[in-house]
C-alpha cells in the first residue's frame, strides 16, 4: 500500500503511514499527544492542527501526500493537562482527604475451617460452607452461583475442609464469587481502570493494604466507544 511521511512540529517527530490514515492516528503512532476529547469522533474540535497555515481537525483529515503538520500549543496543552491527571492516577497520588478514608473494598475473603460430615451432622456441603461463612460476617445470608457448586464436594475434600470464600457485598446481599482451597486471605487484589477518551490507565491494588502494586497507562483512540457504552460495559462486568 502507498505510504506517506508525516512530520509533526514542534515535536520534530516523523512517521510513515498508509494513504488514507487520519492525522490523529498518525500522531499517536508518532508519539505526539494531541487533545482528542471525543476520541476522534469529530465532535469536540480539540484536535486542531495546521497544514500549510490552514487549521484542520486531525481526526477528520486523511493523509493523501507527504505532510508537514504544525501542532498548536493549545492542542498539546489541553491534552497535557489530561495526561497529568492520568499520571497522577497512575502514580497513586492520594489526596489528604482520601488518606483519611478507611479501606473498605466490596470484595473480601473469609477463611473457614469446616467440621466434616458425620452421622449426627449430615448437612450438605453447600449449606456447610455458607453457614460457616455467614457466622463470620455479621450473619448475613449469602448466595452463590451454579458454577461454584459443581465441584464443591471434591474441592472441600481435597482441601481437607479448609477453604477461603471470596465474597462480594452488593446492595444488601452478599454473593460468594469463588471458593479457594486453604487460607488465601493474604492474597486479595483488584485492578482499577480509568477509561478516558484518549488514555486508559490501570492500577493493580492490594486490597488488604491499599498499596498500589503496579500501574500503567496507554494512549488510545477510542473511535465508536462513547461514555455511555463504556459505563455500560463497566456496569455489566463489574466483578469480572
Ligand atoms: S474533533 Fe477530533 S478528536 Fe474530537
């Protein structure tokens, strides 16, 4: 496929891209950060650049020849502000207000040692687990899914009736998400995402200590994924 060279200034970065590539994609590939609040939908007007003195939207302008593209200070600055916000998130810079909050994740682990079934106590395995967990968490009723019941009997016997329940608190009820063999309460992690129109940032967090173990962010061009779709996906998959 025919390729053209795009040079961005004042960043002084060049990239070769196939004919028909839009300038916002070319900029991302070249490592040039241009404001793109709508993710390249052509709606926000933030991605202004200059070609031969004419202002165009980078996301709506296709490369049809070699180009010299000038990125105005405003287009870079507004993105830099967003980038810094994201970097703050990624580095886990916690405000004084947040420091005063008590760590209280909705997902927790409860370790239980169950009594084995006997002739006098022939309670079924699921009830045996739920009863023991409920006794440790303010006696709230717990439910679980079929997938957790399928291999429950063998899992209990393999772990000599010593298991850790992973539970999630949700609007007045508690769900047992998984049952792990042995005591795994010291290993409870979460991954938090900050999904923006141009940047996705993530943090791996130790939910026992609140410590941020790792963080990373990447620039994206999220064409076709609007805020509603993103929040819908997050709502639907909130535990998985
Ligand atoms: S108008 Fe180009 S990114 Fe919004």
